[in-house]
C-alpha cells in the first residue's frame, strides 16, 4: 500500500498567550532570525556570530568570564554540563533542594557517584542560610549548588549569603538561573558565582533548545585539573571550549539557526537595558498579584521570597485545577502551568517572563481567570482589574 504523504497537514497550532512556566512568547524578530539561511558551523560569518553571541551572553549574565557559551540542549543540559564537568566520583556536593529542580540536581549528583549532602527546605519557601552553614560545617565540599528561581514553586532564593558560605568552605558556587536569567538581576561577578546555567525559553524569550552557561576562573581551574575524564563526551566543556575558543576545533555540529535566534533575543535585551528590563518584570508581577489578591485568592510564597517572573497562585479547594486551565486555553488562548510534585493540584504557575511580561497579558489573564472561576461557581470578589491598574499608575 503506497504511503500517503498528504495525511500530514501543515503545522498550525494557532496563536497562544504563553503565561506558563515556559516557554514564553517569542518576539517576531527572533522568529525572523531563526529563518535566516543556514550556513556551516565553521563558516567565517557564523564564527563572527558566535563571538557576538558570547559577548551578549556576558552582558546578560553580568560577567567577564571568558568561557560563556550556549550549550546545545535545553536548560537541563546546562545543569548536566555544570555538574558533570565539576564533579568527580567521591567529591562532596552540597545541594539545596526546596522544589523539583533542586531535587533534580541532587539526583544527578548521585548518578555521578559523588557524595551528596542535601539541604532540604519547605516547598514554597527559600532555603535558610543557617541550615546551609550547619550542613557544610566540618566538611570539604567541592560544590555548593542552588536554584535561584525555583520554577516549581515560585520561590526566589537570595544568593549573597550562600555565595559567602561557599567561599568560606572552599567550594564552587553553582547557580541554576534557568528561570531568572534575562528577567532578574543575577550579577554573576558581583555575587561571586563560579558557574551558572540557564535556558533560552524563559525570560530570554527564545525557543527552547539552548542552555546558556558560564564558568568562572575557579571553575575552569577545577575542570582543567580533573583526575578522571568527564563522564559525558557531548557535554565535556574541555572539548567544547576548543570550539568556542580561538582554536575553533570541531566538536559537534552547532545548532546554527538556534544560535541566530538566541543572538537576536539577547540583542533585544541589550537594547532594552537590564535595569529597565528588571523593572518591567517586577512591575507586571506586582500588578498581577494585586489583581489575584483582589479576587480573594492567595499566593503560595511570602511576598519577600516571591519571584517576579513566575507566580504560584493557590487553587481554591472548590475549584477544579484542570478544568480551569483547559478553559483558559480553549476560551482565551492562555496557557498557564499546574503544580508539580507535592504541589500538583494545589497551585497554578503563571509566568510573566520576557516577551510575555506586559500589561496586556496581565489584564487579559486577570479578566479571563475571573470569568472562568465565576463560570465554575466560585464567588470571586470584584475590583481585580482596578487594583492591577493602580499598580501601574503608581509604580
């Protein structure tokens, strides 16, 4: 029987307003850059684009680190690249875990046959630095790792105290910035972060597929003095660095068009300016929270520990989580996320990240959620849009 190629139609998912935990909406300029002609990954023109991409990444990471590149793979590949290059079997690794992604780092440490020292915290709260101090006391950890913006809970982890603890313990300080890079002040050099990784699909507003990563001098020294080979050939940064460095030594075929898109997304950020970009995200976050609380709903995370880019909203007991999310998508084209792990069915995760972080989306979401909740019989207080508007008029 002949194969019917006509059964496969054009891809047309329709328009969405992406307000989940990622991806975020992608600007037209980035989509246009993605469609530029594909050229060879060793073509002189592409090598120049690589240099520009590195320079823009250093700007967004706020670092002078020479080794600052986009790893070929999603944010999880960035996590693996950090840990697999900086840990060897038997090394002590202190990992702060107060959500899904802290747990994921802890899992990888054990897979690498390193000695895991967990510092657990409540889901929905930041890790207490005093707990970390106690955990490292009397130990000689190789790394101290933490998630800056815990996507599963909406928690922002303060970094300065943990950076000091890592330095005093002689450990490398590793930070997951998957959800914060490009939307929050990460200050790699100022804070004293030795290695960090992110993803392109959150506040950078580029499609998923690359993991920005930066290694400082101490991390590069550790990498260069390993006693055992890096367990992953593909993610061996000692090999990859020769491609992104002056040698331009072939390692793997770089995702050329994805790097076009990342370069353009970073250029948009540079044109906006980091200070203004951070202010925009905070402003839209506060307006969204004001509207949510005016309805009578509540947030999972205490105000002082909330992320400005990912909001965790408690789901009222009498409301069906899935039906609300389905209605938002079907009736309004809005995508939000549900809870993960122990928070499944208990929270909605609403992102205001990158290109998705704008007053239009905030007002649209508040109005759509209010309408949807009322249709499910929940008594919602009036005045949500008015309270959100008040934030914009005073911020």
